[in-house]
C-alpha cells in the first residue's frame, strides 16, 4: 500500500461567520431564558407571599427606624385616628400598626414589613386637614393588609436568585443589598396594581370612617404639587398619576359638602415642625 500525505485544504477549520456572532447568539439565548425564568418566578413569588405567616414577616423586619411616635402631644390623637382606620379597613387582629416619624423635608410616607408605617415631616406639614392625613394612613395601612411589603420583597429575592444562575457574584450582591438593613426600603417598590389596590381599600375605609371622601383628594393635590417640573409619564412610574387618583376619588364621592372636612387639632402644626423627643432625651 502506497502511503501519501496530501496537503490539507486551507480554511477547513474556519467559518465564514464572525466568531463573536455565535457568542452573542448564545448569550442572547441565555439572557432570554433567564428573563423568562425571572418573570415566572416573580409571578409565583407574588402569589405565594400571601401564604407566608405574618409572624414570619415581623421577624424579618429588623430595620431600626429613626423614631417611633411615642410621648408626643399629638400622639394620642394620631394613635386614636390610626385605631379607627384599622377598624375601618378591617385589619386582622395580628396586624398591629406602629407609626414612625422621620424629621426630613421629604414629602412622602411608606409602609414597611411587620406593620410599620413611616411618616415624613415634609408630608405631614403640608397636609391641610385630618381627612388628607387619614387618607395617607389608610393607604399605607392598606399596603400592610394586602401584604404588599412582603410581596414586593419576595420578588426582589426571586430576582436575586435567578441572577445567581448567570453570575453567583451578581446574585449575591443583589441579595445582600435586599436583605441588608438599608436594602429593605429600596426593595419595597410597589407596582401600579399594588398602589391602585391600596387606594381602593383606603377609599372604602374613608367612606366607613367619615361617610364621605371630602378632603381625601387634598393628599394627591399635595403630592401633585410636589412633583411639578418632574417627569410624570405613568409608563415610567410604579405609582398611578396623582391626577388619575384624584379622578378615582371624585368618581367614588357621594357627598361633596365642604362643611364635612375635619380640621387638624390645635397644636398639630407646631408638633410636626420640630423633631420628636427621643427616649434618651427624656432621661
């Protein structure tokens, strides 16, 4: 048998396509798969959150707030108002609300894991009547009733776990940020559906509490005034636009007499204008 050593044709192990094309196609496939997995798991996390015991949610909530509202001149008034709202919302007996005050110009309030409701001085100073204050409290308490904090946090944890499939370091960083004390609040970004559900529950509570919605829309006038000059495209925001929320209240309104608006108590403005006395200051 005659042995031959033929010359290997050039380009036998090369492709006419750019080598990065296959890499990008493969990466796009993986990212698409991860995106689908995140979407599915996020939906499941939101559904399953309802089944997490509320006692477990309270144990997760370890964040130390600036100041729980105690021992203030208007504390009895706020506690009484909150108690009436809890009853109007039909809050379960195991859900207890704890009010917190933050001495900052921020025009905001938010609900947190374990029944915590945080009120910022900037918002409290701008509220013109009790009805607007009650609407704030009712909205945030409604978030707690519907378990929105744990549902929001659940999605964050699921996303972090899914990202770990792509990169363990990225997933770990996201998880650490969510589970860290400062990460809790940034992770709690409610969806438009959550905000609408909280609004609807608060509107029902206001009807039970006052028999009307007069003054409730003043809250959203305050929020709308505070966002002037800022982008207000609903598509880019998790919150429904204030204008639409005002329209929802107006549609649900049954009695428009301005005489029904309840004023804030005497001394309220002076109380919120200064930082609450801490327990350390009392000693």
